[in-house]
């Protein structure tokens, strides 16, 4: 039963991410995402810890070189990777260089970096992974430091994945019933977020919702929450704005606030599929599959044929396939 629940959770998480086109980030496998605190007698893990260097839309020579080095590391070409990392002095390069010599001095160098840069998400994330692989120290403490120090980054999302290995990866995304205008969607990917922000600063609630979705896609969940809250203040009688604000409050540690804001909207907006759909999504993210199915079925039958009703049907089909 537990295996089936995890399988459904992972499939639905991937479906949800694909639905909003989230920018791809390095994702740890389910086996790697198991905290040492869950093991009765932790033992060193075989191989090396994974390396996740996230540069967003940066395209300078250094980020390209370090991304190449990270790829080489992932392909077991650690010598080639180490030579590239040695050319640079950024924290990403220093983390990569420390892991490239695993296990010889790697954990010690990362501990030193964490002492020097306690608020660096890239350092703390990989310190936690190194502790997990070496079965030394508390990886959770390092991952908590990521979330506390830089919560508005993709690194914080990866840390949350590791802290909650039995929940779907990533954060539940708000999915609007309308698309971004062609003037934005036709732009290169690295210019779209700025365009959405410019439109929001001179526009209305829908523009702030689209900007919030864009922020979610690049892993800036705290900023997305602020954008959704602004939309809700501008249009307090609009279902989508209030639903987005509720979804933006979701926290894997304590999802109570998100549910307390979203649940009552089923009575305020009984004929709006966005409410039931997103309530189903949040239930999936807390592992309550049967309850989520019920909400998704209600969404699929509310304004049948609408974009979110069709999306709810797609989620239900994914769950059905996972169970079979």
C-alpha cells in the first residue's frame, strides 16, 4: 500500500509540474531523498552525493562551464569535473570541487564552507547530502538552514523535497484558467518573467496571477505568494485570485493555513472548478489520495469541458493508471 501511495504521489507531482511548465531543476531520486533521521542505523551510502547547481537563466561563461562540470560529475568523470571547478572561486565551484574528490576530505571541506557561509543555500544543501552519504552529522539541520536562509530559491524547494521524502516533489502550483498573452509567451524564456512583472505593475489581478505563476515556475515561491496576495487584494470577489492566494500559503511542514483559506471557498464559489481542483491538488501533496480524488471528480463535473475540468480529468486518469 505504501509503495502504491508513493507511486501515485510521484506521478501526480510530475503531472502537476508539467502542467505549468516549471523550469527544470536537478531533482534527486526517491532513494536519495531519504533523510538519515528515518534510518535506525545509518550507514555510509555507496557512490557519491548528487550535485545540483542551479543557475536559472544565467548564460555567462562561468555558469556554462560550471554546468558542464556538474554534468561531468553526474557522468562519473570526476577528474574532468574537478579541473573545471578548480578554475573558479564561486561557492558553486567550491562545492563542486569538494564533492569531486569524494570521499577524501569532501565532508570536512563542506563543513568548513558552511561555517564560513552559513546562509548559503548551495553550500547547506550539499552539506546535508554529504552528511547523509557519509552517515555523519545531521543532514536535516543543513536542509533546514537552506529553507531558513534562502526560502525564495529553487534550492529551498530541493531541501523541502529531502526533508519530506514521502510527499510529492516540489510545491503545489496554482494553475489559472487563462493563458499568458501571446506578447509574453512568444518571448524567449529568459525574458518572459520580466515581461510578466512589467504587465503586473501596470495591470490588474489577472496580470498579478500570471506573474505569480511565472515566479512559481522559476522556484521563487515566496515572491509568488506575494504576487497572489496582491491579486487577491485587488479582486477579493474573484475565485481564482483567492484560490491562488490560498495555494501560495501551502507549507509542507504545516499545510493548515492553506487548507483553512481554501476549504471555505467551496461554499463561497460552489460553481467554480478552480476551488475543487486546487483543493484536490493540495490534498495530493499531503498524501490524502482518496480525498483528493473526490475533489477532482467534483472539479471535473463543475463546468464540464472547461480548462480546469479537463485538467482534473487528467489528474484522475493519472491516479487510475498508477493504481493499476
